[in-house]
C-alpha cells in the first residue's frame, strides 16, 4: 500500500541540486530541477553507488561509481556504464543489463515536499 510521506520543506533544495533522504527504510534521492521536485531510488541498480554522491546536470543524474546516467523525472536510463570502456564494458553489459531507477511521485503541499512510497 502506497502512502505519502513528508521529506522536507518546499524550499529544502535550490534549483539544480539534490539530496538523499530516508523514507521508512528506503533511500530516496530528491532532486529539484526547474522548480519541480523529483524522487528516485537512492542507490544505483548496477553497483549500488550512492547516487547523492553523483552529479546532476539538468534532469540527468550520473552515478558516481560507473557513470551511468538516469533521467530523474522517470528513472529511465540515458546512458549505461560510461566510465568503463573496451572489453571490460562488454563484460559489464553482459553481466548486468541497463536497469532504470525506481521513481516516486512527488507533490508540494502545506509548505512541504511529499513522496509517495510503499
């Protein structure tokens, strides 16, 4: 059953920034882009990198471990394992296929950012 949980004030982040929050026992990355908040799982689906340590460029979030890139609006894969090249990349792609991030719905209400989570 999904429920809405408050994660911070509606001005908790400046535009173009991100942070990790815990909702229940789940790590969630919150990003603010162009005035809207987005929420995706806080760890990369590939090497479990802490995504809050990565880079945010517009809507694109880059994993700090292997450079995979994801769209924070829906979690889709933009680019897969960009830091690995050659034979190592071929092996990595064979072992672990690109997986999108789980995304969560967000809303702003009563001066707070809310995330819908199970």
